[in-house]
């Protein structure tokens, strides 16, 4: 996600201009936008024409700029788009004011959002922006006498290192362990969450064994993938198979799973945990929350007119953060989110036990 600009407005509102760069960014925006927000961007709209020069043909699409007062937001994962619907409140054609329109937002579409941003919504935007700037996955491709290291960004890859040199027999050959050692040194210096080790044949398995002995912290991050080539060709194969997306998803799932496992363990022991809206709200007031866990779908619902909790979820989030707690918003698409949903959609790991 690119955050192109921020502009303060009256009444505590802010105008943020963003450019989503992936389907993940569109998914994030789903939980930032709410009814009552104002969203603006370029679009096309069917305009009815019926005059003496042109008979009515059912309308022609024209490019225009519109700003809408948001009524509804829908994320269409398989269409790779976010649909934002509402009444047109500003437009490059004044005769379209007051009509309903749907903005179909796709990757690379610039969008301006006017609203009073909540802390977790700002945090979600910042996390999406950081994910674009700081690659968190590396791809290491290796075969006899050759290894390459690439990092992965939202769009494209960047080669960080290329190691070549004959191995085997001959005057200029070097032991393959030297190649593995150099690869291990490079990988240990990268600040990434996961590493995909790929290549043809058995060389990558031997490289992994070397890393397990000499760089165990690197080996723990590795997922193995078979490819026919190395370098750019090998990276292309890895991306084509969706291995990077799988690893990134697993990384998030693992983080959420660790929190939910700790929560269920504490609940079973009757220890430092709370779940359900009322219990969590009470823990927030006492300043007892170490980490607040809340489901994204529930968070969005409770901020709208369809919410059924007796508490104000924004007050709970704000209070938890003000009193030193961290907040993790769970994805409803992953199994840990389903577990949290079964516990009411909101829970907390506490600093101390509440009686």
C-alpha cells in the first residue's frame, strides 16, 4: 500500500490518499472504510443521452471523478476488487450529484478517504504500507556451483546476492560446503520472516542440512520447493506456483495461532485471560490487558448499525492501547479467527488474573 498524502480536516477528520498495490491491500481497506466515510476516485459511469442529435442508446460510459458518501463496502476476493457504494456528493459532472454509484477499486487505483480514523485503522494502513516497503520473504535458489538470493516485495523481486564458482574436481574447484557457508552468511543477515529454498535435484537438501548445523535460526525459516532452474528462472517458478503467497499466509496464521493457543491454555487453567465483550471491556477498564484479540469481521460489524454488543468496541480498543496493551486484529479467513469467533469474537491475554 502506498500512502501518498495525509491532510488534516476540520472536526478531527483526515484525508488520506492511498494506492492499493495488491489484493491484500484491498482486503485491508475493507476494514478501514465504514458507512459515513467520504471516498473519492476516478471511475466510469453510464450516462443516459436523449436529445435531438442522439437518440437514447441506453447510455454510454464516461470517465469522471466522483466522491461518494459510503453506504456499503464489499470485498470481492476472486474478482480482485473492492466495491464501495454510496451517494455521489461531489463529481466532475454536476448533473450526477445525488445519484447512487459504486466505485470498483482495483490494485493501482488511487483513492482518497475522508474520515475520522480510529487507531487500529491507522495501524492497519501503516502495516500495509510497511509490507510494501520491507520485503519479508526471501527466495534462495541453489544448484551445484551456483546460488542466488532474491527478496520479494508486493510487486516484483530484487536480487540481493549471486554466488558462483565450480565445485567438484579440478584445479579451480572449491568444496561445496564453501558455497553453502556463503549462502548461510547472506541469509542470516536478511531481516525476513520466511525463506523459500528452491532448486533442482538434491543440492538444496544438502544446503539445508548445512544450514541446520551452522545456522539453525535460518533453517527454521525455510520452506523447500522443487524448481527446474535457479536464479531468475527459479524465482519465476516459485512465484508461479504461489509458494510465496502460501508462506506469507502461513506466517500470519502461525502468529495468530500462537496467540489463540496461549489464550485457550490460560482459559483451561483459569489463569490470566478474558473472553466475550463484557469481560474484555472490564479488563480494559482495569488496565489488565496485555494483548487484545479481536476478529476483523466482528470489529467492522460492531462499528456499524448492525452491532449487537452492549459495549462500545472502539472504547475498548482505545482504552487497552492507552493503558499499554497491544491489539491484534484476527483474520476471519484463517482457522485461528474461527476459534476466536467461537469465543465471542473478542478476547484478551491479561497481565494479571481478574477475580
